[in-house]
């Protein structure tokens, strides 16, 4: 086997496929994979992993398989990444630039079949930038075309959103036009009243107008086993069943139930740092409002009664709207074992299940005093962090780990001076070839070789002072424990910034605290005390405490 054949045989490839719309077919992924497999077979590459994201936009950075693919590339799981074209990887120019830089740093070659992109080519930087700009502009143009089409639909009184509670979606068909299947073409969507749910909309408005709170109305609906708006949603992580007061409030504030159909009242913009969509209200001059009497469920008089009650209930005291709400170190860490919702402060003193207090969607009605909750959960954390026996045990485990690590590298440490000399000479030769050019290797391949050699050099240098590093970490261990305890104590004072620091520590030490109730009404807290949060070596300890 010649040298070229040996190099080809060692190349491990991964494929990535994606389609962006739920209206597209799953066969799109299959078709892409077929083309990518043909390219790998032609090149003699072995496909070791296949990644794909279905019905997710290319402008979305947090795609599950997209992130998994990058993590595998970073770990060196494959040498080549194959995609149909650059737009399958991303339609965000900034994200594309970062992705390609990451792949170069990890020594992964990116090959796209349809647009002939190859990161190995000298012109790949320029070509990639041009294709990335075109792909991003396509997304911008597509969004503009969709917006223009929806605007036209709204002006004709057609519905342009999802299915609201108490209504059904009906297709508007044009018999004079045919789709690709020969059926009458869909030209829009209209709303129709769903009588069973409309009954409960009237019930909600009437009870609210009579003085009932949103929480009480939600509890009444749950007591009558009325399906909630989310009961038909295909959620996999969040809860689906049960009414909450937020659902009731959304209904009593929606003018659609009076026949006023609105569109373009808000827009969603992507936060460049978090990647999440942020809702922004549009000025009312840009709204499209249609008065459609057949969509009316409640009378104008009942609507006005509800609006009067909302205005009367609103408190104009600016002190109540300052946003300085009390925050506590355990908030956001407590979850209910019954429904999975968070336990929140139901009053000034006690925690309670959010699903129960929000409309009795959960049967867990127990309340626990905040101070008792903090005492039971934080007590072992505070005591354990400064317990001399625990710190000594952790130090002993660390010492054993470092001793084993030093034994495994002892041979390399003894040979390190000669290896360092050889590496320095190799790095110098590679830099000369990088400066003068090389007929066999590209600039990127030479740079990758330099990076690998320098990385290996850093490892050899780092192995020399391992004993001193072990002693230094063992000395810092008690100080780290004392610092963590101090920051948790500061968080208990209620200062917002101190609370955030303490909660970050507790997420590492304790994780999620699951609260469950016993037969006699007691509440049990199940969590883990994780000393490995101080030094990533020790194990975890499970516990359950009665509150």
C-alpha cells in the first residue's frame, strides 16, 4: 500500500444534514445522506458518524445535533466533515466564520458537495465568505417575503397565527387553482369558533367580571377537569396538563374573543448573545385589525366589565413596580416530584408548588417555611464544606490521583529535555516551510501541524512541575471551601448580586432539589452534596432530608 492509500484509509468522516421547515419531508435528510455517502465512497473515506437536525432553521445556533457534531470534532472523533452545502451547516455569516475557524483549529477538513466548498483550498476563505453572505441574505429575503405574504393575508381578514383557544383553523381553498397533487389549492386560513371551548371562555370572562381571581378561576376549571389550552400540545419537556392563572389572564386580555382580529402587534428578534427570540411590541400604527363579528364569543358589555375590573385592580404606586422583588438562594433550584414545576414563594414566608398555587394543576398543596427549607438543605452544605475530615479526605483522594498521574508520565518526564529539543527543531522547520511555501501541503495543513507540535510541547512542559502543582492545589482546598461558605452566607442576606453568586455555587454543589410529600403531609428534599464542585475528582453523596 502506497503512502497516499495509507493516508486515505485513516481518514474518518462525519456527515451533517439539515432541513429547515416542518413542511419539508424527512426524506430530505435521507437524500442528503445518500449524496454525502457517495462523496465519501468516491474519496475512500470511512463515515464514522452521521448528524442531522430536522425542521430547524439554519439561523438557529443551538441545534442539538449541530452542537453534538462540534463536540465530537473537538474530541478528534473524525478528520473530515461532509455537508450538502454551507447553508446546511448555517445561514448565519458570523456563525459560519466561527465554525470554520473551529474546524481548522481542531484539524477537521470541511467539504460541501453541492457548492464545491473545500476548506483545504487556498481560496476557501474568500469563497466561504461569499457563500456565507449569500446564504444569510437568502434568510433575510425569505423573512421579508414571508412577512409581505402574511401582511397581504391579514389585510384580507385571514388568520396568520397559530390556533388560539376556543377556535379552529379552517383552510381557504380555491377550486380554480390546483396544487402539485391535483387538489384545490390552499390560499389562506380562517378561524371558526369551537363551541365546547367557547363555553369555557364565557365562563372565564363572567367569573372574572364577578370578582373571581385568575388563580381561583384556574382552580375551578381544574376541579371540573376542563382540558387546558396546552393539553393537546406535543410537549416533551414542559408540563401540558392543567390550567394556570397565567392562561386565564391571557384569555381575559385577548380582544379576539370580541371579534377583533389583530396581526403584527409584535415581532420577535434574536438576541445575538443568547440566541433566544425576544418579543418586542410594535407601534399600534403598524397593526392590522379586522372586526369579524362571526368570531365574537363574548358581548361588548362583558368585555367592558372585565376591562373596568382590570383597571381598578391595577395599583399606580410606583414603589410596587420598581422591580426590586425579593430573591432567595434556593429559588429556581426546587422542583416538585409530582408535576415537575418549580416551588416558588407563595407568600412572604413560605415556598409552595407553582402549579398548585397557579390554579391547582398539581395536588401538592403543602407549604414550607423558607427559613426551614434553607436550614435543612443548606445546613449539610455549610457544615460539610468546612468539615476538616471531609477536606482531608478530598485532599487524600486528590493526592492519590496526582500520584497515579505522575507515575504514568514519569517516563515521558525523564525524556522530556530531549523531546523538547526535538520538538523545537521540528517547529522551526515547519515555520520555515510555512513562510516559504510547500509543494505538498497547504498553508492550513502546515499551520495545523505547527499547532499540534506546540500543543505537545505545552503538555511536556506542564508535566514537569506536576508535583508542585499538586501541593499548591492541596493547600488551596480549605481556602476554596471557606470562600464558598462565605459567598453562600452573603447570599442569605438578600443582596441581589450576592444571591446570584450563591445560586451559581449551589447549582454545582447541590444541583436540583426534588421535593416530595409523605403520607402525613411531611415534605422530603432529595438532592446531592457534590464535593467534586470544589475539585473535579471526588464523587457525589445522595441524601434525603425531612422538612
